[in-house]
C-alpha cells in the first residue's frame, strides 16, 4: 500500500508538471465589450471552445488540457453575460456569434495557422452562425456538440462534425431530428456522429460516451 501511495504521488506530480499552463487573457469585440478567456498550449493550430448556456469557460479545463497536449493553442471563452465577461446590463437578445468571431480573429492575430471551433449547445449555435458570417479561410472546421449549428446550415464553411446522443431531448422534444435536418442542409465536407445515451452536449463528457466523444473530436480536428 505504501508503494502504491508513493507511485500515485509521483503520477500526480508528473501530471502537474506536464499539464499545459493556463493563461488568463482578454480581448475586445467590435462592438466594445471585453471578453475573457482561458488560454492553453502554444501550438500553431488554434482551437476555440464555446460553452453551453449552463456553463462557463472553466467547464472546458479537462478537455482543453488534452487538446493542448495534442498540439493545439486552445482558447476557452466566456460569452458576454457569462462568467467574467459580464457587462453592466444583460440582454437575452444578444447574439453570441460576434464573440466567437472576435476569438477567431484574436487567435489569427496571435499567429496561428488555422482556427477550429468546438461549440456545445448554445455555443454550437454561435459557432455555426460565426462560420456562416466569417470570411473565407477564417475558420477551418467546426464541431457542433448537441447543436443544430445556428440559423443558416447551408452557409456553414469548412469541415463540419455534428455530434449528438440518440435520446437527447429539450423541452420541445428530441434534438436528433432537428440536428439531422440541419446536417443534411450543410454543404460537404461533413460528418454526423450519433452517440448512445441521452446526455446533452458537455454533459456527455461525464458519461461512458465521454472517451469516444474525445476520440471523435481529436480525430476530426487532427485530420490533414
């Protein structure tokens, strides 16, 4: 037991030393808000993590560390009105895609060669709308996690990965039919992955489907 305890301490210390350093950053949006984000890694490929409505940037920490170890420069953002990015007043009419575009351009200005986005639920809608509104080449690929990907699936650019659990439901009913419909409207290249279970978006990470979810995303983001 003592040997096991010592081995465990060594593993924890090694992980602490080797885990990618996290850096707090902030940057302005074109309309004057200042967004806050956690940055991980120093890779030449940028990756933005856009949280769902029940989460903040801190919710991505475990996944961000894995992506950083895989060679990505990761930026987990707080949308305006969430976490640290809270202005003086909050409106439910805000569109969140400008926040994603501001993060995309922040990473490009920092010198990355390409930028991809993982958007969960609300963050996926914002990622999709950002893709539709982006300039050609600004966004390399997007992962839409438990999300239809915004209002204009036919305008999505780059490579697209839709991921949803089979029995995921909102207050309006199953999410899979709507996501499938948007997937069919999206231009190629694209892929739809249906996981087992009913967990929604970032909640999938805490289920037995979590490892497969990470595997699918890492494969998609790393493909040449």
